[in-house]
């Protein structure tokens, strides 16, 4: 029997994979496949022509490094994910904002363990922008593919699933 489920992010997928395997449960993705699928460096080259220009850093880059590669504003995230859609940690308008973000990034429980990713900021089709502390909601499409078949597709509008 195969069961498909969605689980949250693991800080250490390899450890969880090994523990479940000891219990007789084999996750679909090996730890190596998980890294390739869930972290930007693993899949970026496959779709770089279809996604915002991105660069990841093993150490938090300086303002000068960012400015040599990108124009303001930029979009910041971890190599794996964002931190609860916090605007001040994601949409960085200026060098001064970036300097403030650097300190918060390092102590954030979700971002602090991840390599930092800088992406070209592309304005999206907004649905709402009423909460100034979080990233504005925009149209977002997600699909789940299994062996070449799309099993589930959703249009997320704001925080609602259609």
C-alpha cells in the first residue's frame, strides 16, 4: 500500500527518514531527493527561465554584494522557505531595510538555519494588501504531481483555497 500525505518542513529530513525507515515506513523521497526538490539550489537551474532571477549565499551577503547583483527592492527568503510571510524579512526596499533584516534573519527560528536567497522582486497580481506586516496576498497556483500525473491543483486566492 502507498499512502500520500503532506507534512510540514523538517529541520533534519535525513534523521526523520531514517527513523521512519526503522519503523517500516519508507518515505517516497530519499534525503538527497528531498533536498533537490525542496531547496532552491536543487531545482532552480531546471526552471530558471520561468522564475525570478535568484542567488543563494552560504553566508549572509553584504549590502554591497546585493547591490552588485540586484536593484532594490529584492525578495529575501531562506533556501527552503519564508518565515510566516513576514514582510520585513521578505520584501526589502532599500539598503537600510536590508541591514535591519540581516539581524532579524539570523535569530529567526525558521530562517536562521537556512542559507539566504535573494530574488529579483517581481510585483504579482494582488488579491489583497491589507496587513502591512505580511507579504501581500496574490494569485498562486499549486499542483501535486505523482509519476507524471497531476493529482491535485489549487488556486489560492489570499488565504482561501478555491
